[in-house]
C-alpha cells in the first residue's frame, strides 16, 4: 500500500535549496548600473533547472518581476513577485507544484569593495500528486514557506588596469516550511511536520570586468561550498485500513556548486545578466540551473 504511495511522503528540502539565491544571480552586477543614485527601475528574471534525488526527478521554472529604488550610489531597495512551476516525477507517480511568493530586499555597498545583500521572502506551494501501480491514488495540498537570506562579500580588483577581480562571499539562508496535513482520494491521511532549514555558503568568484566605457560588462567563474545545518522533517501516514508508516528525513549535508555567468550593459538604462550552475555530492542534486534577467532604469 505505502510502496505505491511513496510519492506522498517524498518532499525533502527542495524549496529551501531553491532559496539559495545570490545577488549576482538575482540582479547581476549592480555596480554597473548606468544610473547609480536617486533612480527607479524594473527587472524581470527567469530561473529554470532540474533537480534529482533518491526516487524522484523534477524540472522547474521560476519567473520574477521586481521594482527597485536607489536613493544613494551605495544602496538599492526593492520588492518582487514570484511565480513558479515544477513537474516532479517519482518512481511510482508524478505531480505538479505551483509556487506564488513575494519578497523585499536591500543591497548596500561599502568601502573597499564590500557589499551586503538581504532578502526576505514569503510564499505558498500548491501541490498535486498522482501515483500509479496496483493502488493508484491522488492528493492535493498547500504548504506555506518563508526564507531570509543574508549575503556579504568583497570584490578585490587586480591587475594594472584593475580588470580582474576576486570576490569571496559568505551567505546564510534561513528557511521554514509550515506543517500541513491532507488526505488522499483512497483515504490515506498524511501529516508533514514543519521543516527548518539553515544553509551556510562559502563562495569565491573569479572574473574579468570592464567598468568604464559605453558598455560595461563582466564575466566570471564561481564555486561554493554549502552546508545544511537543519533540514529534518517527520512524515506520518495512516491508510484507510489502519496501517501506519512514520518516516524521518534528514537532509543535513555538505555539497559543492560551480558555475559561470556575466553582466552586460546595453545602454545607460538597460542591463542584462545570466548565470549557469550545477551541484555535486548532494542528496538533492542540481543537475543544471540557468538564470537570465534584464533590468530597465528610469
């Protein structure tokens, strides 16, 4: 009974892993904005990828639309809306996940290339799961989620023309997935306990930049080591015939992410950016992820 219904208790720490979003991924190199103070702008961004784990595989795409305001050359404030869709496939079923979220952020640039980026986000995840086999089943449920990201780094320029840079980074992403309960069409009752996540990241970016001229740009390679300090969750199932199953998941682990990307300014008002990455040595492997965005200032 529970073998064919395993999709109803495979969830893990997927959404919290997707919340590990860096400043360069979200907004490119903000230092290369055409206008740097007392201006507003809008930006759009698409982030798609594929994740896999033990017994499942999922493609996803997330679309963001944001507005921001800069009152000084060293600070940017903004908010954004987010819509996401994922199509997970399990050993015994498939599903659809629709995410609706919103967030606020602030980015501050200090002396000697330092910067700090803080992002707070709240949202919900609506999930539909269908299972196959001798006991096909179906369920729909909704889960609330919240996250807070704090990233700090320093850009160190090198070379005679200061066109090469090294950027060490440190980041902490705190996430919370609300508890939820639901029943399947066959009468299996599922209870998911809440999940708390705390992901730390140490990263390094190596790149080349051109900050002056009509079309500033940069391109870079990056690598990060991440560790999940939380990420445990209990799942309780009770079938209509009284059979029960309790499962504990612990996604605490260390893994590596590598990638490349860049930013290009077309004119004073328009800037585009792109980022590609993948992860290694993880229970929740990011097989690939592509971020691409464009912003307009006015």
